[in-house]
C-alpha cells in the first residue's frame, strides 16, 4: 500500500494524504482509494485518522459533502503559506517595536 503523505500530530490525530497533480478523472475513485488507505493504516494507538487529497487545480463537485476528507489545491497551499508568512512578519515587527 502506498501513501503519499502521513502526518502524526500531538493532538491524537493522524493525517493521511493522497496527491493528484494530474487531471482528476474520478473524485469518487480517489476518495475510495484514500478511505481504503485510511482504514488499513497501522494505528495501534487508535488515533483519529483524517484524510486529505491534494490536487493541482481546484476540485469542487461533491467535495463539500465529505466529512472525513478535506481537499486542498495548490492555490490553497500558497494562500496558507502567504497568510502564515504575513502573520510571522507582523509578530517579528511587533517584537522589534517592543524591545
């Protein structure tokens, strides 16, 4: 079984992800494959497993109906990076002003 992304978190969650950078032909197939990987992932501590699908382009049809899988696209990832970078710059400037 191949898993593209695994993240083990401190809050008793495991993130399992699938990356699809080419054209997504069947959301249903990708979701079923990821759910199988999530189900078969070794989880001796019985942590909560969350699924993530990463795509180059936005995938909309039916994605909001999935409670156990979150979709992320390249634009989302860059936006998250930009938002976090802006927050860090603000924190840095705040520390410099209050020294």
